C-alpha cells in the first residue's frame, strides 16, 4: 500500500495542477493496493478539453493493465466527475468511485444528470462521496477566487 492514501495522492496532484494554472483536480486509479495511474488536470497544458484528471488516469490505467476494462479497480478523484468522466467510469467498469468535493454545476454523479442512476447506464459503480472534501473544496475555492 502506498505510504499516503490514494485520496491524499489525488489531493497532492490537485495542488500540483493549481500550481500549473490548471483547475485543481487529481485522480488515482487503484487495483487493490497497487496504484495503476495517478494524474492531474492537464487541459491547458495539452490544449485538450478532455484532459481531465480522471480521463488521463483512466487512459493510463488501461494502458498499464493492457485491457479495455478496469473491473475490480477503484477511482479516487478530488472533484465529482462530470458527464464525460462518469461515462468513462461506466464504460471501463470501474468498481468504485471515491470523490472528495461535490460539483453542483458540472457534476454528473450525485448532481446534474446523475448518470449512474439512469436506466440506460449499463454499469453502476459504488460511489463514496466526501472523502477529503474540505481540503478539495478549499483548494477549488482559492483557485477560482484568484481567477476573478
């Protein structure tokens, strides 16, 4: 097991993202006690609106695993996944999603469209919300206040 919890690693990656002018979001994909991937937002750096921390971590975990699925794996992310990222979670069959802060504007898990609750969603991961929420919320608040 890593010396830090997966959410602590994700939160550190979120801090790194903010220091590079990216929205402070970090994500870690775990297979049991093994880190398959750990990424941060890189939308500005890559000029890619799909370069969310979750998407990058999912892509890296898939490459490392050598399969098109992440069944039995867990995603730790510092912000509630958006519709795109929630869709990737469903398509890759992640077992569990842990997220820190809710996203009342763009979240798609417990807010917005609630993708996993839709009858057309073919996979419904277990969702655990609020792990590391206060640290993530403080980072997000500081980041977006500085932009205003």
